């Protein structure tokens, strides 16, 4: 080995059991850059005597698992799903919805409310016009504005403080409008 060209390359890399592992590697051709690559590849044997590479990999893996768990928990916490039994047909914006049981999801982070009928035939995503009142803990409900037997969804209350929405409802401002509340449940 030419020591002028291969400064810092230990003689032991070209002898003993390393030649078995890297039998096709020509130790006389190692440069400083290749030596660094080789040391990283063989890990604890030469380049990592304290075992820091394994520790960093373990730490990185644990942090990634924790980040995924937090993301799943945050997604679950921000989207609340309840059920509502609506005994009458109603309007949500321009969409007519039949009477029935609905899954109601409120995503607080995005400000979106979705309604899905029990049979999956009727689905709608609603963008509220505003957030309303604090509400009472556990008071989850849908509020409909009804005039002459025709109802439209005007509010959704999650039962959590601050996650309550109002929707554009043509019947809400009518002088003969009646508000009907439908309680939601798990």
C-alpha cells in the first residue's frame, strides 16, 4: 500500500476478516473518500466504536412512531362523528336529503361538516357560513328552520365548546319559521 496516497487507511482493513467480508474490494485502491464510505458501511467494527449509529437509528425510529401516533390522535380528535335520526326530509343548501339516520362529522380544524345517510345513498359536505356560540358540553344537535312543512339545516352543534356552525338557510329569516332541534348521539 502506498502510504502517500492512502494516508489514514488502517493496515488492518487490508488484512484479516475484513478481506473476507469485502473480498472483491481492492484495499490498495482506497482513497480517503472511499475509506469514509467503507467505515460507514462496516459501522461499529471500525467507524462507530461507541455504537452511536444504532442509537441514532433507534431514536429516529421511535420519533417517527411517536409522530405517526400523534398525527392519528390529532386527526381523530378533530373530526367528531355523531348520529342523528331525522324524521323528515330537509334541504342542505341546494341538496334535498331524505328522512333517516345520518352520520354527522364535524372537522374542527377544517371547518367542514359532512352528512352521510345510513344507507350511504345521500352524502353532502357543508361549509358553514360562521361559527356560533360556545354551547353546552354534551349538547350535540342539528337545528332545522322549517316553514310550511319544508325544512332546511341551519345549525350544527357538536357538544364541544366552540365547535358549532351556522349554515345559509333561506327559511331562517322567514317570519313564520319554526326551529326544530334533533339531538345527536354516539
